[in-house]
C-alpha cells in the first residue's frame, strides 16, 4: 500500500506534558516506520494553557490548538481522541468522545475508581457495536522483549506457572523537598505509586501469563505527608501512597509478589518481572529493556543457566520495522508500536488490546489492594465481573 492509498484519520490529543510528548512522537513514528492502513494526521492538540499548547503544537507539528476538550471532540476533522490528562478527567472525556463517534486511546490507569472504569468500559462496549474502538495505554506491553516473553509463555516454554515476581521501582520522590504535584493528590490521581506505576506491572503480569489475579493481601505507606508547592508559596498535603507492596494469587494457582514505589533510591525506572514455571523461567528489567533472560530447564545440567537474549532481530515482535540487529530501541518506541497497532485494529475492524475491559480488570485489582491495606492486610478477593456484569472465566 502506498502513502497515497492510505485513508487519513485526524488525531485529536488532549494534554501536552510528558505523556503528550511521548504520544506525539508515537503517532509520527507509526506513520513513518509501520505504514499502517490509516494515516494519522496530527490535527488538533487540546490544553487549557494556550501558550503552552501552541508551543507544543509548534514542536510536534500539530495543526490546530483547542483550549476546550469539548471543542476538540466536536471537530469534524478529528476521528480519534487521544487522552493524555490526569486520571480525574479520563471518564468524562472518554465517554463523551465515544458518544460522539470517535475512537479513543486513553492513558493508564483507565480511571480513578472502579465505578468510573465500569462506566467507561460500558461506553466502549456500546460504541463497539457501531464500529468505534477504544484502547487503554498500557504501553509496556509493546516492549519487544516483553512481547517475546508472552510468546514464549504461550508456546509452553516455561511450563506450568508457579511464581510471579513483579516490581516497579522509581526514586523521584526520595528527596522530601521535591515539589508537590497533581500526582500526589488523590482527587486527581486516584492513588499514588499503586495506580501510577503499580498498575503497569499488574497489567503486564496478567498479559504475560494469560491469567488474572484472584486475590491480594496488601500494605501501603506514605513516607512524606507534606511537600512544598512548586511556586514556593506554602505546602500541599500528600493524600496518596508513596509505596505499595502486596501478595497475590493467579487464577492458575501461581503465587505472586508485587511492589510499587517511588522511593527506591537509585532506581530510575526499573520494571522487573520474573516468571518461574515447571519447565523454565523468564526475567526482564526495563532498565535493560532490549534483553530478555530465559532459563530452559530441559537442557543438560552441564549447560543450564539463564540465556541473555538480545531482542533486536527482525523476527522479534515489532523489530522488523526498525533498525538492523543490535541497534537498540528506547522508551519512546513503545508508543509507536501502540499507535500502529491501534490504527491497524481500526482499519481492520478488530478489537485493540488492551481494551477498556482490560483496564477495568486492572482497576479492580487496584481497588482490592487498597481495601486490603485499609483492613490490616487481610486477604481480599478481586472482583471478576466484566463491564457487562458477567463473571470472567478462570483460566
């Protein structure tokens, strides 16, 4: 298919900060490297601060700026709405966009509560009947090494799952003088480390294993309860968790441990996942994101050991569109893979993953963790009902 043959689709993105930049780069690279059946056009950028939005538009070649997200959704030249705003706005914007007949990509976590996530998943299911697609941005699913890990698990290479070990470690809040931000306000963020980064490893482990978390026992802590405001005028109360740790059980019986913290001194963006099975193990660390470690227990004892796989071959997931073997990818490439996959699903009329229903399942785990931590770590079962109100089958 040539460039001229591709049907255009106007992208309207709401939000222009960190995630806005990552998504903008993703849309541009998806068009250039993956040649999707739909051609994304950076049509309109939404943000309340016009000056900042216009500067972002200039840097990434967005054609128009809107300061009201409702006006952006109403534009006839916008066919897909990309939501890169704080969690307290996700439900209202996504539901309005779906009702207007626009496809939706919504950053994670899907919402700030189970109730909001349920409404969003229901709206997405209703819109699906009219050919409108919705996807939640758990972008780390599209790291090639993790996509390869999922393939190996599905192929039975680690056998029956016994242990799941997952951590997301950052350190940007270790300094008690670090300024207050919206991420520390429960009314805007919903939760702290749990929803911001813990949601990623909750989703990743369920994605990799094709199983779901059935129950948890959790503890949470807030180490610094008050921080200086960014403008230097006063302080703000921290109303979210700084760290969350929980035990879990997967639907196939595997035991699990999870940790999410923004106080792991020296760890910048360490997403560490290890799966142990009866026939082998897989281990990954995002701070070494182009490699996957695989232990094959079926080999001779004399040569057994973790094999370091450099995931840069054209046969590895997503790599065929990029560079020659050994030329490494970075953080931003997952957003290109995300954009390309969503455009392909819309063009083919298929359901993109992760869906809003997947986002709801993650939100149910988050809610169970919060409930357990509030009840002295008692075991809390994870609600397994879907948006349609039916119980999800146990894998």
